[in-house]
C-alpha cells in the first residue's frame, strides 16, 4: 500500500522550534513527529510513503533515508513550486499513488493518535465506496472540518463543512484518510483544498464514509496543543503499561506519565511529573521541579528551577531558581538567566534572557 503525508510549509505556528528544525522532525514523545506516523503506516503494510512539501527538504532527506531503511520502505519527496493546498499534492504525486490499484492513505502531518490503520483498511474495504475519513469528537469544532451523517446511516457522510461558523456538529475530520485511486480523477493539478472541494464532491455522490476513532486525538501543530498532545500520548502509554515510560517507582517521578531518555542525567531531590518528556543528553540539576513540559535534546536545567507547561528547545539552558510557565517555548540554544521568571514567552533561537518576562510575548 501507499501513503502521502501532507507536510506542507514552514510550520510557522510551531515557531520558534520550527526556525531550527522542520516540523516533522520536532520530537514528540522523544521521537520525530513524523516517525510516529511512518511507523504506524509501515505496520499497516505500507511500502511507499510520499512526503508532500513546499520547500527544499535537504535536512529531512538525510534523516528520513535512515528511517526508511529501518522500516524497509521507500520514502520520496514531492516538492511543490507553489503551495498546492491539501488536494493538489495528491495530483502531483499521482504516479506513486497509482502504482497499483490499492487505496492510499493521506495524513495531515500534525496530528497524533493511536493510528488505527489496519482497522481503517478493513472498514474501508467492507463499505466498498470511494473514501473513508477518520473522525473524532471535540468540544470546539469550529477550527476543524465537521462531518454530519446521513440520517439512519452509521457512516455515510451527508455534509462536510470546513471550519464552520455556526454549530453543525462535534464530530470532526481527524486529518487521516484512506482513498481509492479514483479520487485522483476528481483533483486538478492546481492549489486546491481536499476539505473545500474534493470531500464535498464525494459527499454529493454519497461515496465518503467516516470511521470513528477510539482513544485520544490532537492536532499538535501549535505549542499549546503540542503540550496537551504530549499529555494524551503519555497517558495512553501509561494505560498500555509501556516500557517507554520511566517507572513511577523511581523516587523522583511524581504521579507518572514521565518519559526520560536513558542518556539524560537527573540530579538529586528532583520532582518530575506528571506529563514530562526529557530528551537525549539532557542534564537536570538538583531540586528541580518539572511538570507538563518537554525538554528537548541536550538542554540543561540548573538547580532548583521550576518548569511547567513549557517546551525547552534543544541545547537551551534554564538558570538556577528560574521559573517558566504558561506555554513558554524556548527555541534552540536559548539561555534563561538565574532567578528569571518567564510567563508565556516564546523565545527565538540563540537569545539570552536576563530580565523577567511577566506577560506572554515573543522575544526576538
Ligand atoms: N504539501 C502541502 N502543501 N501540505 C500542506 C499545504 C500545501 O500547500 N497546506 C497545508 N498542508 C498540510 C499541513 O502541513 C498539515 O499537515 C495539513 O496539510 C493540514 O493543514 P493545516 O494548516 O494544519 O490545516 P488545519 O489544521 O487548519 O485543518 C485540517 O486539519 C484538521 C485536523 O487537524 C483540515 O483537514 C481539517 O478538516 C481537520 O479537521
Ligand atoms: Mg493542522
């Protein structure tokens, strides 16, 4: 089988992290975001993955060729000279997607869940129509694509409304599809939206179905949601009793949902958790308090710092007795001085912060 991942542009909503690293390579749960998707696809029998991008992906190419080797799959890049939206890239990659008659997966690169792809394939084959989209329930549907079912039909979609202004329902497009190759006949090679054009056309023909997602789901394309998504992911690992987590019996683990890379060093008398990921080569000093936060590779947290709802970028340093909270995001190689308070700061790479940041702002 084949898959196309919509990787898109520069990931501006995940700045300042994406100023240094392409969004798909930002580590989510200590693993590049896109790895979670590629692993799940390979597991479902996918052999060819197309990454649809609209920039030159040199850095990604190098990293992903190793991943491809590991999973024994082909990964190719389909590069747009102008952004083709969410449908145009399918047409651009038509050759790979039509390699055989089997249906192909399409994934938004910024979503996380347990990726039930095998179940999706079985469901899609059973109904026999042109497309299936995975749906999930959310409380605030207005920033998503909303689906409404045909009356008296459990899965056939009656309406697809992208970013509805008025409430039409709370079951939303999770950004994961399985489509027959005939869908490619509906798409022209131009900037075009699968949500605004292709899905409504398939709905009119009664050929689009929904598949209900079980468990958690999150679009992690912005820092606040990245943190929430991390909590959901760690909770699901806890539920499964995953060995990826640091045992809650460790004296410094508080409550649980803690993932610490084996190469990280943790000082004395720390209190870590719940919902923390600590990447490779990270050094945490003594008496540090960490909760609901992500420490990316090779960052340092000095003694007695207090960090909550924060992403600490690669190679950054947080000073002694510093306090970070309220969706603070440090880019690559940022230094936060001793005893500094940062409240919702988004700090660009290589900056050094020597004064308190009392209210949410971008620090350039
Ligand atoms: N290659 C390519 N080219 N990819 C693109 C382009 C483009 O021009 N534009 C967007 N993408 C990619 C993005 O990188 C992302 O992975 C995916 O397409 C969806 O775009 P977003 O910008 O993240 O859309 P959204 O989050 O507002 O809405 C979409 O996702 C929701 C679920 O998170 C829609 O599919 C909604 O219907 C859905 O509910
Ligand atoms: Mg998105």
